[in-house]
């Protein structure tokens, strides 16, 4: 009974938040939202005017896959964390911390940052880059050392600078340290500092702090850790990576959702106007009767004797999104839970998601569409050495679904203007369920020929299914007559999930 009440309470909170967002949007004026031909996801309430019947927005959860890296080399250990993964042409690049800590607290060797690469994002190898000496040998994959770069070796976060005209020897940029310094590289392996001084100095930087080029808004954007009633996130922008605006704290809807340690904010490559974030939630409920049922109770107590939070704090993954880089919708439920592992889990330092989303081939079937992959830490700072990285996968655009059970429901969008000749949807349904789509005109009336009854039920599973309407004995996908005009979309769902839509 208590669980049901709690579930109903959270459902009410989500409904109020969505109403708050849509109401706020409506107050901005009656002008329709011009979405052009961009892909739109239902990751927040911005496009939602009403949810009717049993329709609701539901946070999805990635699927755990294989362990892709075991940090069992002498220069690695249980300190794997603050991981970056991105795709550079047909090469996947990974950067991960190579520290090791006795009892999770005392370092056994200097921190390093290591480099791995892959051709598919699933099978990874450590190239011998021959740059940094460790234990008398350069036969390793270390690219950043504590001796050479200091605290940068704790939280090094690189990215590809995609701006036109970037010099070849600066194609890769990175941030690291505390205060934060900018680095550059021509090959992603040999790095150098850009300038003699830190560029971002206001914050608490013991975390993975990130910077990237926001092509949609034509600016560099940074996100870093600071304290505001616990761990929180600040942001700043720059035109040149050297001079940054005064950092400000993020705004959250409905709330921050707890203390946030890392942020992992990045433009979503399939819809670059959206910024998605995968922060680590830091949750410390103290020593309580439930704690002894978590994995390794005796070890947990021993850790707490040295540092209380090392035995009581737990970390897990969240999902949040933004349309302006400052105001984020935070989904209050965990995006990735600590899970059923019986060792080295439900601890502080576990289940940190990497920074960066990549596309990989599906392991379900050879003809299945590509999916999104992310990489999470396991066993970080634990005595069950070594640390590991596990890949998780998610459907394209599959962060949040508009869902309705067989009882049915509808989503009505706010007034929109689009550009294109056809509408495609990313959806999934049961064999008995499905989706129908209708158009409403500027007065809210069904458009003749494009109303819900004119749309044959769409059932199946596809990332890009064109919507069709019956025109007498013919079937049409052509909506070009309404391109540039004010319309609303009505999605009717039965035992179906809707992830995104796009006019093309």
C-alpha cells in the first residue's frame, strides 16, 4: 500500500511539473513554435499542451551489456572514473583515469589518464602510445601524467573542436585540473596546455568538468561543479576558450533531484538544439538499518570508520535536458540504478556514466538499427580490484517515451510551424496496439483529410516510420500544403511508445 501511494505521489509531482512547463510556455505568447524540420523529442514538457486519458511521459532506462574494459594494468587499478568517449570518423576514442587506491582512500601510484580505441564501440584495445614512462617503461597507453600535468591527471575531459578553420594541431581540446586549464592536441594523444593560466577559477573542481563547442548556439559552453546546499553545477560560455563569462548556477525543473556530482552535459547529435545531461546523483542516507543489507556490510562499516561517507554514500545516474543550456528539466527517478551486483556496488564512486554518447551496432540482430551506447564504472575505489567499464545501450532518441496502455491516451502538442513534405515518427507498439496521428488547424479544428480517423493505425517498431492518411482510395504522406502554417499534432496511442517525430 505504501509503495502504491508513493508511486501515485510521484505521478502527481510529474503531472504538476509538466503542467508548469507547458503553462509557462503558453504565457510566452500565442506565437506557434517554429520547429522547422528538426527532430523533436519528448524529453520535457515544452511541446506538450495536454496529455489525455492514460497517456504519460515515462523515463526509459538503458540496458546493461558487456564489460568493455578491465583496468588490470599496473598503471591502472580501481580508480577508473571521469571517462570520456567520442567518435572521431570511424574511430571511437576513450579517455579514462588510471588511478589506484588502497581501501578506496590512499593512492598506490600517481594518477594517469589512459587512452583506448575501438572500431565499433564494443571491442576496445589499448594502443602503446609510448609517451609517458611508468615503472621504467613507456610501453603503455598513458597520455596524461600527474608528474607532467598535475591535477589535470585527475579529471581530464577532451573533445573534438569541430569549428571550421581550427588549426590541425589544435583539432582536439580538453579541460582539466582545478582551477580549470585548457589543453590542445593534434592527434588526441600528445597534449599541451594552452596558455599559462587557468581559465575558469570559481568552483569546486573535484569532478568531471566539461567544455564543448555548441554549434547550434555558436559558442563554447562549460559546466563544472560547485556547492549550493550540496553538490551542484555551474555554467559559463566563451568565444575563444580563454575568456569566459561569469559562471552561474543552473536552474532546475521541478528540482535538482538531489546533490549532483558530475554533469556529463552534451548536445544530442540527432537534435543539436537539445542539450542532454547524465549527472551522477550523490545520495547519503547515513548509517541506518537498511545499510546492513547493502553489499559488503562489514567492508562498508570498516570504510565508514575511516571516512563515514565512504561507507554510507551511494551514487547513481540521472537524466536531464535543456533547450537553452541554463534551465534543465531533471527527471527525478534514476536513469541508471546501482543494480543487482552483489560486490563493489551501491557505493560512492560506482555507476558513473561517461561523458559522450556514441552510436553502435545492435547486438540484438544483424539487421536491427544502430543504438546509443554509454559506458559506466563498476568497482571504482573498491578493494575488489580492478575497476571496470560496462557498456549500456539505449534506443535512438529513447530517453523518454510518451506511453499509453491499451486503454489508450492522447498527446496534443502546442501550436507549431514546420517545414517539410512528410512526418516521420520513432515509435514502438504491440501487435494489437498502435498510434494514429492527426492535424489540427490554427483554430484547433481537425484538418480535413488529416484527422485521426483518416490515419490508418500505425503498429510495429521503427526509428523513422512515415505517417500516412487515407484520401479516398489513395494513401498520402504529403503534408506540404500545411508547411509553414500553424498546426497542432494529436497523437493517439494504445499500448505504444512514442519517442520522437520529425518533418522532412
